[in-house]
């Protein structure tokens, strides 16, 4: 097992391309095609579920051993977005969020509305948007999705005008990312959650594929499409996958211990604690190979691991993260955090199986691990 060089330029370039592809939950076909083409280019075989979740496969050295389990890494392709809920009499569009995010971050956003006649551009604005018209009331109106609307970039003054342009209730709305990377490595963009996780996984897989190293055991790369609305990895796991590591953003905020200057390893989120043995194995890899990391707990957070377990998969789960400030808003991370996380993933893919007995769903006590109590 050894550290494998990560192509930082590839990782940031692929991230930029990913965030520019609209993919709110339920409208993810384009990004599924893009990631599939990238996996083909790298040389990693994959298959799709009916709705488009991707399961790619990196064969392990122990493939021929009957009692050898497999592992998985998972990141989600879907992002936050919105949906048209009303064609208004003033020629504007009412909207509701896809996923959980604040309308405060929606105000002023440039958007694309995918109408039946094609995409149309617009802006999310407050109901009272002009100080010249409403004076101090622009600051006094409540905040919430009932108090914003989409101003479409068409001559449009009535419900009938909207209807004639092809707008319908249920049209998807994608939010512009506004991607920017600074000279000192900070990356500002919407949808870093979880396009950055996807970029990290692709960069790590590419590095391992191009090296002379092979995974110790078969590793599946999972890309899900409904994480932001709860179902995530509920349907893409199968067979002898015994452990799964989610790759997602951490919570950089007051009273949290996450960092943009390295890896964050989550000990617990709102769905409960992550697996003791798998999580400590990842911590040990960080310490052995001098990767900068912190531990944290997320109170108002769930990831693909939760949906996988809730769907009835009896697997060990863990969550490793790149640091994100203002998650589910206009987000920020740093190249170094992504870089360190990619290195950890390559080490994890090369590492021995966590618990060999996990190949079997049911078995004897022999081989079952022990947590220290003294």
C-alpha cells in the first residue's frame, strides 16, 4: 500500500465541468451521461440502474477468493434546485425548493427553467425587489419560498403569457453555480455538494487505474441521483458489498470541528453513529500517512449511508468529507481539502478488508471484531 500521486489539475477541471451541468434531483440524465463517458475514458466498467444511478467496478486482487467481501465508495450526482409551483397573474413563476435550502440563498440567483419548449433563463427575486418602488418594505418583507418568484427573461406580464411560452407547473429549475477558483486555492461555487465529492472520487479512481497498484479487494464506485431528497444509495448496492464509505461535504461553522484545510471524518450524523471499525480504520490511514484530518459530528445532516442502511442493507458505513463553508448555500472549499481526501480514498482502496467475516450476511461468532471496553 502506498500513496499515489493525484492529478490536481484534472480534479479541479472535472469539478468545473461537473458544476456547469444542471442536475437538480429528478433531472440528472445529462450528468449521468457525462460521468459515464468519463468512466469509459478512464477505463472503468460500469452499469446503470433503471433511473440512472451508476455502479462502476474496480476489480480487486482477491476477486477469486470465495470468502472475500467487496467495498464501495459513494457520492451523489444530484444537487439542490427548485420546481415551478404556480404560473402567476403578474407574469412571474412561483417556485418551491428541491432539497432543503434557504430562500435567502435563492434571492438574486440566475436560473434556467426547463419548459416544454426548451430552457428559458431568469432570476429569482423577492416579491418586493425594488427600493425605488417599495422603499423600506424591501427590508421588512418575510423570508421564505412564498416570498420569492422567478422573473423570466421574456416579455411576460400575465398567466396567459407564461402559458403561451410553454411554462407549466412542475418545470424544473436549475440554479447557476457561479464557479470561481482563487489563486490561493479556494473554490467558491454552488453545488460543491456533492460535485466536489464526485470529482474527488474520479480523480482517485483515475490515479489508481493509471498506477501499477490494484485494490486489495473489489471496490465499487457508486454515483447516486436522489441523495438530496432522501433515497440516495437505497437501490444501487447488491451482493457481497460489506462496507461503504460515503464521500460528501462536511459542516464548517461555529461549534463544529470541520475544516477546509484537510479531511473531516464524521463520527455520527443525524441518522446515528457510523461504524466503529471502518471509521477508525480511516482515521488510522490518515495518521499513518500523515494526512491532515479532524473528527466531527453533524446534528442536522444525513448522507447516502443513511438511505443504504434504511433500505435494509446490513453493511458497515462511514463518512469522509471535504470541508465546505455555507453548505446548501453559496459554498466554499479548498483544493487542499479535496487533494487530501483523494489521497485517503486511494489508500483505502488499496487497504486490506476491514472484517473478512463480513463476506457472509449471517455466520458464527468466529472472526467477529471487538471494541475495547477496558
